[in-house]
């Protein structure tokens, strides 16, 4: 299975993708996490990406395309397929992915679009916290932690530090949403025309969204 998750920042793509990965073992490639890991290492990609990410802007196409195509060539993606969270985000990225797949005699099976009004996305981004160690995603206003006091991950055997992403600051959120509407949302039509797009309302409980996503996977 080769699939892509689309949707605005805060729609819950990462939350759903983690659960689907646990259920199916399909390799999960999270573009934002790959870039954040590069920033942490301060490698060439990280140094180039950091400023764009902190400002809520998309990182240049040639950088993210290079990173993702290299990862897609690895054995696990070639044999088990992949789930892409956060890629593609522009027409140029979508075309680069199509070209790569056609060179490998492969094609995408499914694109899931998690739809969510901007005001709810902003509420979710404002309350998000993430475990530095295991990557578990929390939310202080909508989900699983009710107090700002919690500073360590409650997942069994973890206890990692919980932190807030720099780009979740209220001053950066409008730019991220604007980038999404201007550069990523045209991809909905691109994939709709190819007959691959399935829309799932993300304005529901996590379990309901998961169940509808799994139904779409099984029908493909
Ligand atoms: P990235 O890390 O991909 O950020 P994003 O797309 O903005 O997505 P998010 O991680 O913010 O949201 P999500 O949909 O995964 O939501 P989540 O599950 O966490 O990208 C960051 C930056 O990297 C970009 O701005 C750009 O600079 C760069 N970048 C990345 N990819 C790029 C590319 N292809 N090209 C160029 N640049 C790129 O959920 C959000 C919150 O809501 C959480 O707290 C969660 O607990 C909560 N929540 C989830 N579901 C529900 C629910 N059903 N009900 C209530 N709360 C919920």
C-alpha cells in the first residue's frame, strides 16, 4: 500500500498516521519529523530548513524532494510500500513523486484528505505538546492532558520530556495555514482527478476518524 495524508496543519494527520502504522506496519515517513531531526543534527538539510520552518513557511521543493526520494529508495518502502505524512505539499513535489513512482513501475493507491475548519486547527495547534523521546502527541485543550503542569510523557517505559513546537506559537500559525491554502490545497483537485482522493472529516473523535480511515484502506 502506498498512501499520502493531506490536510491543514493540526488536522491530526500525525495522530492518525501513528495509529495506522501501529496497526498495519506500513513504513511511515513523516516529512516534518525528518526535517526536525536534521535541524537537531544541524546537518546541511537542517541548516537550510530551520529558518523556513520557524517562520511557518514551506521549505524549498528541491530540499524536501531530495530527502524524501532518498528515503523512498530504501528496502522497506520498496517491499512494503509507505505512508507519507507531510509530503507532497506543492504541485512540484507531487509531480516529483509521480515521476519517481513511475520510474519504479509503482503508483499511489490512496490519498486521504483530513478536512478541518481553520479555527479548530488553530485550537489544536495551540494546545499541542509532543514527547521528545517517543514522539507521542498530546493536547492540553482537546485530548489527553488536562493540565499544563504535565512535563513528562506518560507512555509506558518512556518518561521523555514533553515540549511545544516553535512553529505552534500563535504568531506562526496564520502563516502555516496560509501556506497550506495557497500551495497545498490545489493538490486536492490534482488527486481528485486521478480518482485517488478520499475525504475524511477530521472534526470528530480520534477513534471515529481512525475507523473511517481504516475502512478506506481496506476498500483499496
Ligand atoms: P509538519 O510537521 O508536517 O506540520 P503540519 O503539516 O503543519 O502538521 P502538524 O504536525 O502541525 O499537524 P498534524 O495534522 O500532524 O496534527 P497532529 O496529529 O499533530 O511540518 C512542519 C514544517 O516543516 C512546515 O511548516 C514546513 O516548514 C516544513 N515541511 C514539512 N513538510 C514539508 C514539505 N513537504 N515541503 C516543504 N516544507 C515542509 O494533531 C494536532 C493536535 O491536535 C495534537 O495536539 C493532537 O493531539 C490533537 N488532535 C489530533 N486529532 C484530534 C481530534 N480528532 N480531536 C481533538 N484533538 C485532536
